[in-house]
C-alpha cells in the first residue's frame, strides 16, 4: 500500500493498493448518516460494509455517461433530502468515473458541500476520474459541461475491483494511463510499448506500477493547477476530439476508447503542424492498437465532430486549442490550427 498526496481545495491522500472496506472505516466514525452511491452492477459487492453507528443508505445509479444526467442528479438529491442529510454526513461513491463524477457533484452541491470519499472500481476512474476533484454531469451540449471542482476527503484504490472489468473496460482505462506517459512520465511509454492487453492485465506488479505512476502524474499536475487555469489542461491530451466523438457516438464508445482515437488525432495534428516527429506520431497508434484500443473513426462525421469540438472547455471565443506534444513528455498547445491541418490529421485516422 502507498499513498500519494493531492494539494487542492482540500489536501487528501490517494491510497493505492488498499482493501477499501478497511480503508473506509475511519471515515465512518462520528457520522449520523452515510450515503453509499454505488453503480447498479456493483450493488451485490458491497454487502460487507464495516459496522458503524451511522445509518447507512445505499443508492444505486447507472454507471454510464448516459446516466450522468440531470435526472439522476436530481434523484440522488431527492434521496438525500428525504433522508435528511446534514453537513456532518458522508457520501461514499463506489463505481466507475460516471459514479464518482456524479457523486462528487452531489456532494459539492448538497448544503453547499458535504464530505465524500471516492472508491473507484474501474481502471479509468482509479487513474483519472476519481482523482483531482473534477465533478459533474453531462449536458445535451457536451460532456461534463455542468460541474464543480470539489475534492473528496480520500480516494481508496483497491485493485481487487479490476477483476470485475471486461477486457474492453480495462483497455479503456489504459488509454488514460498511456496519456500520462505521453505527456509526463515517459517510463509509462517504455513499460507499455511492447506489450499487449493480456500481458498488462495478467501482470499485477506491472498494473500496480502503471496505476501508481499515472496517479502520481495526475496528483502533481492537479496540485499545481487545481482549477485548470492552464497547466492542468495537459491532462486533456487527446480529449478535444475524444469528447467530440463521445458526444457524437451518444456515449456508445467508452471514454477511454474516444480518448485513444483523440490521442492519435492529436499526434497527427502535431505532426501535420511540423511539431512532432514521425516516429513518435506512429508510436501513438502502435501502442494504443496493441492494447486493443480503437485508433480510427468514420470519415464522413468530420463536420459534426468539428462542430462538437468548438464547445470544448479549452476553446476560447470560437478558437480551437489543442494540447499537443513536441516529443514524449514535453507538452505545448496548438492554437487555432488551420482547417487543412485539422482535416488532414482527421483523414489519417480514417485510413
Ligand atoms: N481528466 C482531466 C482532468 O482531470 O483534468
């Protein structure tokens, strides 16, 4: 077990490789009520919660982007209201990124903020969504457009949840891991570049190292720029087109799958702009496809994706801005790329 600190609106630890049922115990003390917000498919796995004097309520929510909606948000607030939740009470979020995003947003807005603990159950949530205090729900205009920066009091990363994931979901989480390698920790690229999904999945020590390194990247970046005034944007490498595809696919594709396509696009764009060498550009596609992740999308959708990208949170007054790399581990921004570079980068995805 080890811990990584995040310094943000509140300082907290991400505890890695812990039995979450033991890790949660100290947070249950001196509470009147505890709401465990759990994804529907994990409901049966939280039967053995530690004993506590507090009244425990279990609320199940969909663990999907489509479920990260106003309707679900309102339902959870109504549950808290009916139960009479006070500022001394606690929310425990057990699930993938959709559940931790939603629960954190509920925690930030109920009574203007009550404490919450994140227990991520997917690889994507462990290395990304549950760490860093971005909480929120989706709008019909885009992903995560409604939300807040509101940190949990702790994140408990229990690797035993990984056995519940399909290969597809495990691979989707690896897209965020390799992103951390491309932008900051090049050792992650070294560890992944000659491995396939099965080789990673079946190697617990490697998985633990990848998770720890990715969380360390995220914690360091978030601690330096919690509210994303600039530096934190690097965590969105691959996400500008990724979010546009996610919205376009109506969330049929996993977030990590869309990020995977977006990473290849961002590398292509940097290459088209003369910033990134061919070898590093090709490495994006090679690593991601070895891990079983998609690296292409249908060409005819470009006009809709181009329109979706305009609402990205990095865009300013209609000008597109992309996180890019000039070499592995070195980030920069591409401001207002030409339409021909954008199209060329996209067309390379479709071949
Ligand atoms: N997922 C990107 C961030 O937390 O900033």
